[in-house]
C-alpha cells in the first residue's frame, strides 16, 4: 500500500472522528451561539481561510444578519443585508463559482468565496460564508464534503436549540396558565355558592387586589338597559350614565391612552377596559388602572381578567336566569296546553269520503302555529275542504286560526253561497284583527257524489290539479284578495270544476314552496313541487304526501323555518 493511500486513510479517519466529536458536542448543546461559533472556527481552521461569517435568515423581515464574523472587509456582527436568493439557491447545499457571482457581489465578498447552506428538511436557517483559502488553492471535493457534513450537523443542532428555547418559553406560559386556572377554579367554587350581589362584589374586589395587584378598577353591569356599578375601588367618583354609555360602546378589549375621549377614564387613570358578554350580548365591563408592579397588561393578563369578570358576571346572572327559567317553564306548560288544544281542532281521523283517497298533514315550526286545514260535512252530505295560512307564527297566529275554524263550522250549515260566506269571513277578520294580521285561505265543496268541486281562493297558493292522463297541471286560482287585508268591496269569485277518476289535487301552504336550502339562497318553489307530484302521481294519497315531505326535507336538510301543511285529494279510479 502506497504512502499516499495511507495518508488518505488517516485523513479520512481524522475527519470522521472530528465529525463524530463535533456532532456530539453540537447536538448536546442547547445554545445556538455555541453551535454557530464552533461551526465557524472549525471550518475556518480546516480550510485555512482568514475570512468567514454566518448569515442567519430573518423570515419576518426577509433579510439576513451576520450572526458571527471573522476577518476584515466583510460584514460586522449584527449587520443586516437583503439578499435575493432564488428557490433553487435555497435548495442547493453548496454555492460557489461564477454562477453565483451576483450573489457574492450582493453580500460584498470575493467571488472565490463559498457558501454552505444551513438548512433542515423543512426550514432554511442561513449560510456559512467562507472566503478563499490562504494558499489561493480551490477547495477539494473532500473538503467540501467534510464542511457540508458539518453544516448538516450544525443545522440540526441549531434547529434543536431553537425548539428547546421555544419549549422553555411555552412551558413558562403553561405554568402561568396553570396558576391562573387554579386561581379561577378556586374562585369559581366561591362564586358558585353565592347569590348575594354584595358578596359577589366583595370576592371580586379581593381577587383584583390580591391576584392582579390592581388598586383602581370598576365593574359595571347592564341589566334590562339599566347600567350600574357592581364593584369599585380607587375611583374618585362613580361614572355618570353618559360615562357608562361611552364605556359600553368601546371594543371588547380596549387599551386606553392617556388622552382618551372619556374624561372619567382619564381622571381615574384607567388603562384597560374589557367587555363581558353573555349569550353574545355585552352586558358587563371591567375597567382597570395600572398594576401595582407597573407592568403592562399582556394577553395573559387580559385573558385572566376576562375570565374573572365572566365568573362574577355568570354568578350575578345565575339568580336572574333562575327566575327567567321558572317563568319559561310556566310558559312552556301553557304552550304545550295550547298545542294540544290546536291539535284537537284539526280533523283526526280524517273523514272517509266515497270515491276519494285522502291524506293531510300539519307540521308546525313551533309548538303552536298558524297553518290550518279542515274537512267538514255539510247538511247536504257534501264535504267542505279548507286550507289556510295565518301571517306570523306562534300563539297569535294559532288564536286567529282557531277563530277562522269556528267561523267555518258556523257557516257550514247555513244556506249561503261560498262567495257570500267568504266575504263575510273577510269582513269579520278585517274588523276584529290588527292591520298586520291576515289570512291566505282556500276552500271548496265536493258535491254531486264527488263529481263536482266548487271553490274560492282568497289569496292562497293555488292548489295543483293533475288530470288523469295529462302531465300539465291546472292551478285553482279563482277567488279574491287575502282575508283581513281590506273590507269586501267586490264579491269573491267562485269556480267549479269536474272531477273524474284518476284526478289529483294537492293543497299546500307557503311553508312548502318557501322552504329554504341550508345556505338560505334558494327556495323549494312550485316547480319542484309539481315535479315531485308528477313523479309520484300514480301512488296513493298518503304515499304522495310522504314523497312531498321527504323531498322538502332533503332540499332543506331538515331545517324548517315555517309551518308546513298539505292535503292530497285523489279521485278513485
């Protein structure tokens, strides 16, 4: 074996030992300055260069600064410089030669210099910059590989030290949060046992003085548009109503300058105002002056004050909500009773009408609603079919619906035309209800052994008639204006149609056609209803009704905003 071969092997073993020792030292180190300093000294010593520096990238500012610098004529430590590296440059491990002359010129180093990329798999850290060798010779491939390996090790060590530093910072913040949470937990136990507002104010004041070292503060509450002070300390004079109105208009977290628009805040040196919300409504504010240790209010302090204020706020609200809950329970009981009464007003079971297949359903969007349908047998053994929709929802609509039903049942035995009867109903509703309450109404009479259907439409969505063997529906529109909108000036028009085997009529309220998609950008509309009926027209009345409801639920994703009522009337074949 030649002497040159032995020398190469010795160099190789030396470089390997150097890398191993350096790797151990750097990776075990948690100090990035130590890592960078050793990297620069080892590489300069290895290559016998007189100039070297380490450029560290500052992502937020998109510039580099000289973290370490040795030799004259280059950047000094902490000097900053913007450098335009391409994405390809940042992916390259070693930059040297004429190809990167423009980069070297930007940095202000000799064109014979060389840059080693400091990077990990996910992050670019910076560059190790080395000047030309003292003997002016070019770097050998082995030297480049050695320094490249060293920069890889150093990059990992730097990334680890940064991560360790960040973890220590996170741990300190976590310790602070744990302390704050324990404090809030203890305070919440105390607050949960309280119902007296004076006691709540006393504990709140103790927490502000003892935990936050705050001597000047106020806690105000807005209940039923009445703003008042709950707890106060160090304030020269309580705020006026106008002062409180201004304070409640501030943002949820407002750092107060020395020359704010509110004189009360200036006079009392209030430096921070925090809004407190209950069910997304601001009903409380906490204003605090400087802390006893003169420290500023950071995010952690703001969060603690918000949580403390919310604890006190929720405790005060607890007694108010208790009364409200009892009142709500009483109202729920009354609404359930009203719902049962309303259900009892609808025909159940549906009557049997010779030659007809019937189905009807009412789905209220609330406990009680304003939709209505009915079947009434007349003295002549004919059958009256009615459907209506009262404006609004809830109890007022249900009461008006009950009145309409009583009028229909009263008129059914009387020998009067449908036009006259509709006019009478309209006048009664117009004269006895508020101007914003009215009813869309459709009713008809099945007569002549089920072969005739005479109807009046008072502003209601026209029922859809499909004739046997025809795909084009007919809308039953004859009638007049909605009930209750104006006194009867002109008689309501009536119309009569023949009913033949296989004919199908679908009655519905606007809760069907105005059902919204989940985004509330599109309505179900009449065309979809027609298509649904057309597809299912050969089925039974109940199956047609079920298909309509299923289609509406699929369109609206089972979200219901209005009452839904349908009647399906099919002539037996």
